[in-house]
């Protein structure tokens, strides 16, 4: 295929779980679908999700009494009340269906074994009799920040098993996938999205895709933290970046960045929360379980933001373990025994062997917190329709839908990919059904010419500019050191200034490789400015938000401030515009009133207005920020007050 | 952490060819690097690209041996580059692209097209007449069967087995370890309703289990240590019993 103009009904940018699940929905509705993917879809970063997928099936003893309302409650508390509660409710209601659907696609979920089972709970070995009548149902393991065992899993390869099953369905439906392609710009007329300009990563050439509906599902932007991330090298935020470039579509809550407590030192590779869920401990240099004293109730299974902060404090106070790569702590899963480790946590076993040469049944695992998840992303309404640009949708980590608010619970993102894929795919398909393909190819060729010129300009630039890889490394250092787990106004101001300098450097950077074709240096250079712009939105958003909520922690403003900051940050920044423009909208209709999460700090600044007054303003305020209407009334999917029956 | 004392100077010989460049001819380039503790080929290749030759093509994504992007020939043997520690290699390291796949450039090969074609040809998905009922409880499965399926489901489609396979290198339609493992994975899945005759047509031929020379290099090089010997045994047994049953009819 060498044409410069391709047409399709539904264009899906991103071949991970969210994108592929959207594509299935659109194809099932009879649409022609094209998936673009940086890599063969089965290599997408969804495959790296290890521990589980949250869905309130309530199938084992420790899950007894679980239901979507409890899941909703955990999710909103986990978000530190930053989530859109209606979206959290939709999500919790549909997660069980999504998990069962994956079973139908072929995922070999780990099942309940009726009869006597051994588990580790808060450091004790416990024997529990699982009901014989539940034998063979999908079982659950414990994860952080949840009232019940809820994470459904396939050993420690849940993402892999899910991605392969969903991709099987994509192949079965005959959906076209073009791997090694990258969307580098959106095509739009100021009010409607018409497709995307794409760079072919085999040939280095560009082409345009015109579509009735376009879905961005490109995952997170963890690589703006350089090497300090669990994310794959492909998680460079390309989808969020091209949406930001429009200057019309806002990104939401970019400062909400999750740090995962247990990533391997020195490589930064993820070690699943399932290790702690299955009974693993965190130890300091004296081999003390510091989480028992710091969080007596949830211990190692408080939410990720809370555990990561405790770990950072322990290391800051000198109780970390010294290493040539800086201080770390220990994860201890030795007591789970080799059989458990080589079945239920097999991927952890392999990672320990391959990357630090240790046997986790005998040795402690060196870990510390590292960037892991992007709660922020392309701001969409509950249907997944992006603010401001009709026909543009987003799903999964690339989107700010926004069920995670300022902290995502473990296992909720994997579930989100499938649940939002079902919902957003359905709405994108419905949108495409009501549209005819726009034939004004002029705008598509203009966008194509702009993208080609951008690449040509990079190739033509000469002089003594810095290397793009050097700028990337400097960006990673600024982000981790100054926009990390603990943030202060002074450091954030420094970060903003340094990122500004790096943006200048990027405009003057010079390529050393002039090869035709892919040219890997050019491929990265074309993404670098977008990554720096995303970094800037994170740093400036964090500087502006003078409170602490979820993963965003300001040591100079340590309290959650529901009086002034019970809102969502929105940022717009057109590609040719000098400064980003920030605004704020209410988080959404509140059903569960702001309160204590059940872990972490219990101090906060209370709301001044009543919840009724807050809720009254939500539709109008969000509409002013560009939210496009759903066919459903706002708040219609909330089961108001249902939480009262289960709140503990 | 058993950090090794590393002061070695590593000498790399790397295959180069850019099919998009009319002036490019296949050759090898040499690079040298100082070894550092826990250095993997992921770290080494990125250093070479960033310090010596920004045009060097290779594929990495997860860099944790899960995504299967980075298989290449390391001193003559297919391996995942991301999890190959340089400390396990001699000072002279030869890197070539995997054979049996179309070359994209330098160390990068097109595994995506090969695997998509394999999945289409073997119809590697659950064949079930049952529609999905969103209101129903999940279909039950014993945990032992789920664990057995998972064991074979772990293939990451890196292509090491294909590259190491004598049959796959002479017949580009031979299913190789990954393809046959994929068939076995669905054959043992009780949700898949294909009958013996359908499986027989798929697997009992020269491009399936009877095309194997029996060298079993696939089992030696599989980074996930999939039970490929058992897979071959299982498929041959199944083919035999299906064949005998057909004769009795």
C-alpha cells in the first residue's frame, strides 16, 4: 500500500487492549476499521500488565459480599475524590461483564479451587475452605486499596493473556492492522476530526487516513520520565501529544502521575502488586516491615500513592539499602514458597532471574518506586467523545475518562481498557453510522504536507545543536527529580524553567543520521517536542495545583483541599502557540461525599459549598470547557446513595 | 545483588543493511563499548545508537522479556536481546537479524506479518458456537485445565523458535514451534469446539507436525521455556489417534 490517501470508517490509533477492544465493537457494528500500531499489536504495552483485572464477581471467600457498589466506593476513595463518579460507577458495573467476555474470548483465568486453600494475609499463613459449589469460577487475589479480593488474574501474565485473546478476536473478525505506523498529526477542520496523518515506520514515508470516527488509544506518557519508568519504550504519549497539538482538545489532570511502589532496581522493570496481594512484605535496611507501623490497617496494601510516599520517606530518612544505583528497599516474597512463585507469580520469578540474577524464593528483591501510570490524558465525556472535536474519541490510559482521578487502583487500568473499549467503541461506531465520509481531501493533503515538511526540516537543519537523546535524558532527570513523588513550588518552578530551555534546545537540535527510510534518530526527534510539551503540562499543572491529592503531593501544601481544588485541570496548547492555557472544571456529579480514604492522611480542608450546589454547576461548567453532550443525561448512570448500604 | 566486577571492553560486530537506501549494501560494522554492571544488550545497543551510530535499527519495547520485540542472533543463537546480560557473553559479540523473517533494516525483522499470517492460517482463536451472554455467569473451568492452557498461552511470538528451525528456514509455510504450540493451546481448551477431523487437517501435514525434522532447537532457544517437546508429542499422538479413528469408520 503506497497511496498517500487512505479512507476507512473507523480509525483506531493504538493496537493495545483499549484500541483493539474498540475496534472489535466498531467492526461488529459493520464498519470498516483500520488499526494503526507502533508495533505488532501483541507487543503493545498491555502485554506487560501482570497482576490482575479488577471486577467484582465475588467468587471466593475473601471476595464474599463484593459487588459493583463496593468496587465503585474503592475506586472513588482510591482516586482521592478526583474521579468522575458517574464514570467510576459505569466502570464498576460493566467490569464483571468485560472479564467474563474475556473468558469467552479464551483468557485462561485462574479459577477457584473448591476445598482447602492456603493464603498469606498480613504476614500470617491462613487456611480457608473455598466453597465446593464455586469450584471452577474465576478466582480473585488481593490488591492495594480494595475492601475485597477482586483482582481476576491469569498467573502474573494477565495483560499478556488478555491481549492475545483480544487480538485473536481482531484477527477472527478480519480487522486490518497496520503495524509499524505512527499517527503524527490529527486532521480536523476546527470542529470535527477527519482522521490522521501517519508516518510509516518501515519506509519513513507519510500518508493520510480519512475516517468518519477516530479513536486514540495510544496508552500513557511514562517515557517523559526518561529511564525512571516501568513503561515500555513506546509509551511516549504520542496520542495525547497530537491531541494537544490541535489547541482545541484539552488534556485532563496531566499532573496526576502514578509511581508504582515496587519496580526492580536498577532496570525499573515492574514487579507486580500481586506480590504484596499474595502476602509479600516490604522491608527496610534493618529488615523491618515499616508499613505495619505506618499503615496499621492496610499495611503493604494501601493505595500505590500512599505506599510509594512511605517508601520514599524511609529512603530519605536513611533506612534504605545502599547500592551503586542509589538507595532501594526490599520486597520479600520468600515465604510464599517456590511452588506459588513458579505458578501464580511466574513472570516475577522470570524477571528476577533474568535481570538481577536472583531466586525470589531465597533472596530479597531490590525495589523502589518509579513512574508507572498516567492518570491524565485526552479529556473525554462519558461516551469517550473528546472535548471540543466531534468524531474524536479516546480510550484506555491515553484518555482522561476519568475513573482514576488522582490515583488509580492496581488492576483498575487493565479492566478500564476492556470496559472503556466496549463503551467508547460502541459510541464511535454509532457516530460513524450517522456520518458520511467527508470528501474534502484538501485539509488532509495540507496536514500531510505540514508533517512532511516537519520531517524535512529536521533533516535539513545544521549547526551545533544538542543531540535529541541528550535532551531526552535531561528531560527525564528534570521530571523525576523535580516533578516526582514529592513536589514543592520551588522545584516545580525550576522544572518549568528547565523544560522551557529544553524546548528551545529541541528547536535547535541537529540530527547526525541522514539515512533515508525509518531513520531511528529522526523517528525519535519527531516525538521529542511533543514529549517536552507533555512534560511542561505536567510540571505547570503540578505547580498551579496548591494542594495534595492522590499521587500529586505538594510538601508545601500537604493537605487535600476540597474547598478550592475539588476540580479537574484542563490544558490546551496549540502546536504553534507559545504558552499552554490552563482552566478547571468540576470533577463531575458527586454522589459519595468527600471523606477519608481509609488509609493515608485523615486531614483535609473541607468543601465550603454544599454538594447540591456543587452538582448544580457541573453540566454548565463542563459544557463551557468543551464537553460535548452524550445522548444520556449527565448523572443518569449513578446509582445515587447505593454506597450507603455498603460503606464501611 | 551479585554485582560483577566489570572492566571489560566489549567488541560488537553488527549486521547492517537498510533496504530503503539504494546505496546500502549488506555488511557488518564494528563498535566498542565499556561494559557496565548489569549491562544488557538493550543497554548496549542503545548506547551504540546514541554515541556511535544514530542510524542503527533494532526493536525494543517492554525491555523486560514480555513483549517479544527484540529477538536477534546473538553469537549465532536466537535470543531476546533485552534480557541477555553482556556478562554472560564473551568480549566479542556478533549480532545478526533473525533469519526466516523479512528484514526491515539492520537487526529489525518483520515478525508481525509472519505471526498474523500464522494466526489466520491456523484460525488460532476459540471456535465456539455459543454467543456471549453478558448476563450469565462465566463458563466453569477447572483450575488445573486453566493452568495447563496458560502454560502454552505464554508464547510471546518472539520468533526465536522459527529462526532456529531447520524446517521453517527452508519452507516459509512451516508452522514451527510457535505455530504448533498455538494449535496445542486451543486443542486443549475445552471452550474450543473443533473436532478431531478439523484438528487433523490443520496439523497432520508437512507444514504442521509431520514437517518437523526433530532437531528440537526450538525447545533449546525458547526464552519462555515453553514445553515444546511435549507439544510435538501431544500433537503427534492426537494426529495418530484421529487418523486411526477415521480408518475404523
